[in-house]
C-alpha cells in the first residue's frame, strides 16, 4: 500500500505529563506569590492634613484650658499660674486617655480623616490592598506615647521653671548649678536640631511629624480611603468681611467727631426723655461735678468750663449734649454772657 505524502501524526502526551509540568512550575509560582504578598503599595498622606491635625489638637487643648480656668476665676488671682504645667499635663492626659488609649484618633486627627498605624506590624505582615490597612498602636506604644508626650513635656516644663526660679544660669551660682544649666541648654539645642532634621525628612517622605512618632514607628494614615474632603468657605468669607469692615472703621473713626455723631443719632433714640431725668448738677461730658461751672446758652445746662470750651472750639455748630439745642454762647454760673467766637 502506498501513502500519498501525509505526515505522520504526533505522538500523544503521556498521561502524567501535566503533573510533571505542575511540579516544575510550582516553586516559581510560590516565589511570585510571596513577592506580591510582601510588596507594599506606595501611599501618600497629605502633609498639610497632618500639620492641620496637630494644629487642631493644640487649639482643642487651648479651648479646654480656657474653660477650666474659668471655673477657678473666682478664686485667688494668680493661683493657677504656679500650677500651669500640671494643668497642661492633665489636659493632655485626658485627650490621650479618651482617644489614643481606646484606639481612637485625637480630635484633630479625626477631623482630618487620619488614624495611627503600627508601621512595624506592616513590615511583618505585608498583605495590603489599598495601602491603608494595618493594626493600630500596641499597648506598649500607647504607654510610651503617654510617657513621652505628656510626662516628658511636663518634666521639662517643670525643670525649666525651677531652674529659672533658682537662677541656675547666673554666674554667681554654684558650679554644679551652672553645669546643670549648660547641660539643659545643650539638650534643648540637640532636641531642636533633631526636630528640625525630622521636619526636613517629613517634608520629603510624608512620614512621622515629630520625633515621638518616628521613635515609636506610629504613622498617620487615612482612616477611610473613600472619604472626600469637603471644604466650606463660609467661615472664611465671614472672617474676610469682618476684617475689611474693622479696617474701614479704624480708618474712619479718627475722622469723625463724636459729639457730632451723638447729636445726629440722638433724635432717633428711643429714650428721648433721658436728658431730663439726668442729674443737672453734673457735666454731661465728663460726668463729674463742675469745678468751674459754665452755662450753655440758650438752654442753660451746666458744664465744666474746659469741657464746654474745647467742644465749642472743635465744632462751631456744637449742640448741647442734654437737649440737642445749638450752643450760641456760654455764661459763667452767676455771671454775664460770654459769646462763643472763634477768636476766644
């Protein structure tokens, strides 16, 4: 039998070929999956939001402090001044206790849609989808945050006030006190330099606003990835209008004569009979008993000489502050009439 040029059919694969292929590709698949699991998505947190959160927390502390000081307003003046560091530490502890300790953001951080995340746990797990996952701070991180942010600031404020009161920096003090003062100055300088360096790193990377967050690896991330930032300009518009209005008043008030404005508004006053019920024995300008009494004519209301003289010299059309009658002359009490002229 003759075959007409047909190629022979390829041999069928073995039944266990796919098993061999699977076993060869399995290690490569594991390496690819692990690399994807441990890769973190690069996320960028707004630096402005983080700074705004810190500023809002400061304003919240100031508001609480103002309300607390009002409670002791009737007590001895200056009593709270010597306990101001304790008061600040108490307010900071309250904010920490009811926010960070219970896994909640501080008021400023919550308004900016942020929260604290343990960055060390993210390096261990590495399983991310949006880049915002991750656990909150651990108990140890919360405690160290309180010790550094609340206790550290309180101890440093107390130490500074004590050293200033004892005058450790004076040259007449003991050598030990001068050495301690110099050590405090060096520590403060190093802290400020480290804070400045941390600020530059934060502006470049967007992580860790201060040294405490960097030491604890507590990073601020968005609390909700789908939350839109709603900006309202109503408050800003009110502030701009009020600022412009106040500047206009500061410009115009020195150009206005108070007596002229008062005489212009007096006919529109509801209590028009108030002038008759006032005490005629006092000067209506300085509200004191006239030492050199003069009468305004023709209404004959009594004024101090210098009060009436200066008003008549400043405004030739001066009107009486009691009855709003034009003053055409002035007379000493119990004497002859003295006409009001510019030459006097």
